[in-house]
C-alpha cells in the first residue's frame, strides 16, 4: 500500500483508503491468521493472495 499512497504522503496530502481495500486487507489477514492457528497450512495459494493485494494497489 505504501507504493499506492506514497505520492500523497510526500505531498503531505490526505489520502483516502476505500473500504473495499480495507475489507480485502482484513480478509487476507484473517486467512493468514486461520492458517497460523492450523499450524501454518494455507488452503489458498499464497501467490493468489499477493496478486489480490497487488491488484487493489493500482
């Protein structure tokens, strides 16, 4: 997310983070937390999670 909002931060402008981005971020955190609780086994491909997150930063 830093890359997405860096230009606004550098200009000392306020940046708005849409709810969709926050929802996706918390969804990914929840998946990772559940995976950790199960002993570290992911039921979803980590590359898919990262791709979803990168897509939101554009």
